[in-house]
C-alpha cells in the first residue's frame, strides 16, 4: 500500500486537478486520495476550501458501477426470493392495510405494473408533494450547473482573488457582479450562469470588501 500523507500541501495545479476529478469525472474522494497519496480527509478539506460540498455516502454509492446493472434475475431465482419472503412482515407501520387507498389511485395515476412514467410523479402528482416549498434560490445554488459556473469562474481567474491578488489558499467565493438576488427578481437566469458576470474573490474580500452593499 502506498504511503499516505496527512499534512501534504498540494500545488495550485494539483488542487485544480483534484477538483476537476471530483466534479467532472465524478471520482470518489477515496480514489482521489490514492491518486495524490494523501489522506481522504485532506481531499475533503480541499473541497470545502473551494466551497464544494462533499457527496454523502448515498450519493457516492449511486456513482459506483453496479455489478448487476443490465441483468435480470432468472425465473428460478425470482421464485426462490418470493418463497423466502413469503409470510414475512417487514414493517407493520408501512405495510398496506385493508381499507387504505393506494397512492396511485389517490393521485389518479396508472397502476405501477402498467409502467407509469417518472414524469407523472413530478410536482403535485408526487405522493410526498408539500406545495412547492423549495425556494428557487436553493434549487439554483445547489444545481450542477451552478457548481460548474463557479468552477469556470475560478479557472478563468486562475484561482486568484481579483481584489487583493491573494493565491495561497483562502476559501474562494464566486461573486455575481450583477447580484444574484437582482437576477432572481428580474428573472435573468442567463446572467446567473454567465461567466462574465462572475468574479473570483477570497472570503475576506467578499465578506468585507463592500461587494454586498
């Protein structure tokens, strides 16, 4: 097993490559740690320093290739699984109870066995719909398109604060020249993702440089 260093400091070029592997190639942090021979927690630290939220374990698992993908259980295998589970009560709380109205009937959707589409479960048709409570701002800021815009701004500015010129590892922010809030009010979504409307700033300059006035 290769030596793993806990406190190694990556060069700017290596840091950019680490971020590219994580965002563009969807590499797991454990894989990136092996590439750079650093500890996984060091990878996480570099991601957070660039305002990149590390993936949860569930999100990371979804990116892993499945050995069973594209395959189907044989009829014999399905029968064995059915017999093994027959009579089992997995959850009295969630199991179907006599008198309950199935969710697909309640929402006027076809039976799942008939192949309803995911489109039919969007928005108010979804059984977990709560009236559209996720604000547009949160949706935009958490979107892959927004993460890519930030990275494009950082790369154009070579990960250097455009106010003070600092390039030694401050947490960087991608600042909107036309404020994000104004773009939302005026429905200028194109301006939100326009690289020319972005500016790389270190956190101290962004917070205390009058950019939020």
